[in-house]
C-alpha cells in the first residue's frame, strides 16, 4: 500500500503539473499579444484560426491530466477518512473538468469576435454572446470550487491530511486571490504573461508544490 501510494502521489501530481502547462499554453495562445491593452475579444478577433484552434485543443488535453490529478488530492486527504477524501475528490474533480469546459467555452468568444471582425463589425460586440456563456460556466464552477476549497482548508488546518498546516496558503483559490499584489510586483513582459495565464498558473504552483511535498508520502 505504501509503494502504491507513493507512486500514485507522484504520477497524479505530475499529471496536474502537465495539465497546468497545457492550459497555460492554451491561455497564452488565446490571450497573449505582447504590449496589447485591448480586451480579450478584440485581441482574439485578429488572431489566425490555427492559433485559436490550438488554444482550444490544448485545454481539452490539459483537462484529462487535471482530472487525473484530482486523485493526487484524494490520496492526500486519506488521513481524514474515506468519506471526507471522497467528497473532496468529487468536488475537486468537478472543478478540474469545469476548467476544460470553460476553456472550450472561451473559444466561442473568439469565434464570435473573429466573425464580427471579418464583417468589419465590432469584435467586442461579436464576442458578447460567447462571453455570456463563458461567464455562466464560470459562475457554476464556483459551487464545487467553494466546497473543495473549504473542505481542503479544514482538513489541512485540523491536521487531517498529508500536508503541513502552512500549505493552506497555497491552495489554488488563495493563490488566485493574490493576483493583484503579484501583478503589482511584476513588470513588463513577465507581468503580461502572468496576467494572461494566472488562473492555471495558480494550479501549476499548487500541483508543483504539492508534488514536491508529498514526493515521499507518509505511512497511513
């Protein structure tokens, strides 16, 4: 059981890191134009079809790795008992799957904006419907995100996980809430890159740190 858990923690943690890299690349293909201050819809309206198609596809592939990585979190909360760990897993896996759905939904903003630009219309207006759908998917995702975050925080602070208690400040939502001060510190191109991929960069930091911390696991 110990060996199985060690290798499971490592492989599923690495899966999360790989998934985050796919998503970060997808985010940058969608959003990143060096020096541009235009809205996402306007920026995407000028991008080539191949770039947008690659951006959306990377999210689908990344979602597979993210979903597997939810098992890394499941194992990490086994000390809290099977029911607790299972609920955390289901909530966290739902969030990971939702990332894939939201990333794909984002493509509809690009498609609408690009179609509008081709007709010499306003790209922002063209992406409005797609943006409405993307926002709806995002709001729905807040529900499992809140459940997973709350339970993970409680489990960590009560010492019922494999994590040290300070790991609570590196939960994905906490890292996400630090976006403004992080961007304030960064300047130039680094600031643009981080801003355009911050959501998945938060998960990259979480999975990377979690994988390092749990590389040798613990004996249940």
